[in-house]
């Protein structure tokens, strides 16, 4: 279930070796463009710049990734907020310290001949309790339909399988994210719902870790977030480099698909893990565990690392140097 993420680093300059380098394992969970800034941070050697040796490890699925962090097999993970919320309500000490993403980026495409979401009787998702499942249920309900009653949710795994499901008629619609959106358009499937146009505050990826580890290794984690924040700036400012990293890590050869990935995702320069970005997941978790609705949502996130970096002028300095927005 787990495989090491290995990469041949591109030569972009040398950093002086730090006197002390923390050994950090950072988990990522899906070969999608949402993780591109992390790959760029690694390949541009920005983690080393701030004194850490960071190994990126791929683990399929947020639940398995969270389990690795909880068991101390990894120090930090990037995965959906739902699993953090659920774990916290079970008494585990996961906390979110930063985020990637500002809004939903899911799209629902129908098979040919369908023109409205109300015609859909089945929706292809990845797995139950996944981000695709959560977003699909939210968007279906927003359209006035009932998940599992009006529309059956069918598990098909990765996005290519979901597109194949509507192509072969095994599902009426599929929920996908960029760059598979380009493939769906090229194949002539009608776009039924585009959540990226709805301006819904949401992030499908939060950097999460154990509170106890953060308390003991605060400076190391602040340096990790420094690197990732600079990585986001680097991603935006060095388009050609980012294209190469995206193509390599997503195994893409089509320049249009790489362009779609780069263009469609928006990453915050100041990645506060603010509660507005996990408010919807709280409501979703609350369906099965109403106790969470009575909790102070601030307990699930620690904004102090990003606030320290912001207050110090570190982020504004990067933004000025990289000339991004």
C-alpha cells in the first residue's frame, strides 16, 4: 500500500549544508495536480534550504495516510480534513497546520446525451469517504437531489476508471478533477456541474500532524512550512520548471494536459488552516457524529506557525522577491 516517492533532483543551484538537518517523512496520497507544489518544493531542494531532509512517501488514501502519521511512521501528511476531524473526535491528536487549495475543484461530467444533473441516476466516485465522495454528495444535494436515493454513488477507483465508466454506460456521470477534466471535454462528455465556478471556500488538502509531535519539534515544522510556502511561490514563478515536475510526477506526455494541471489549481501564498476551509467537512462528519457540531472548530487546527511566518514578514518578502500573487 505504500511506496517510496523517489526522484532525480534537477540541478538548480547549491545550498550550504546545515549543521543540523531534521529527518522528516511527508506523505502524499494521490497522483493529482493538487500535490504539485510539494513535488516542486522537493525537486527544487527548498526543504534543504531551510535545514530539513524531507522524504516524500506516497500512501494511497487519506485514512491510511493518517494512520501512518498517528503511528509515528511519518511526521506530517497532506490529506483531506475529514479524516483529521474524525480522528480528533475519536480522541486522537491530529491537528491541521496549513493547507493547499482555496476552493472546490471537482467537476461532474455526464455521459453523452445527458444535459442536466437531474437526469443522472448514478455517479462514479473513487471510494466512499473519499474527497470525491464528499464533494459529489455536497454538489448533488446543492442541486436539490438526494445522494443514494435519487443518485446512486458507485465506487470505480481512479479518475481514468470513472471516465471509462461513463464511456461504457456503467454510470451516468463521473466526478473528476483537473487534468482529467481536459480528457472529459475532449471526449465530448457534457459538463453538468463545475464547482470551481461556485467560489465555495474549501481545501481538500491540509498539512496535518500529531499535536504532541508539533509541541516537541516546533522549529522543524516551522521550517517545513517555510519550505512549502516558498515552494508555492516557486511553483507560480517558474512555469517551465513546474511543467517538468508535473509531467514527471503525474507521468504525463501531453503538453495540453500539463498546462491544464498548472492552470486549474490555485494555491494560497498564506496557507492558513482557517476554519472556513473545513466548515463543510465538519457538517459532513456531523451527519454520523453530531458531537462535532457542538465543538469549537478552532480546536482542529493550529494557525500559529503560519501566523508567525506571516507576522515576521517572511511571506510578504517571498511574494515581493518572486513577483507573484
